[in-house]
């Protein structure tokens, strides 16, 4: 069954996504939505954040600036540090797709 809700845009260009729409799209606090405009119509859907790391873009921007302005600062890890990292993580199994349990401080 189609859902149509009306909302108001504030002076700052903000709006509240109606509860019925949030529920239908499975959105909660902090969820992201994507807008698509095609042939004069707008569609809204839950954004696929599964491959998006919020820290990745700022890190890549920092790295690009450093490469451009201070290329001499970009150096490989020392071999002894690489060896130490490998030794310390040798028996650790990591599933990057597993949910993170507990509180996370960044």
C-alpha cells in the first residue's frame, strides 16, 4: 500500500522525515537517506552505508594534502614495526563484517 506524507522545509532547508516513512524504510536515529531526482520526481530511500566508513573520506583527504604539500612525510612503516604488528596479530581472527559489541570510543 503506498504511503504519502507531507512535511515542511525549514528556513535552514531541514525537514523531519515523517514517522510512517521512517518506519517503512527501517530508519532510526542517525540513519541516512538518499534523494534521487528523475524526470521531475523525487524518490527517497535508505542510504546503503554498508561500505561507507565515516572516517575514510577525511583520512583520504588528509593523505592527499600531505602527499601534495609534504611528500617527504609519507614514508613506509619501519620493517621492525611491521614485524611486531604481524607477531602481535598472528593468532587473532578478525571478521570485518561482524557487528561491534559494546561501547566504541573514537
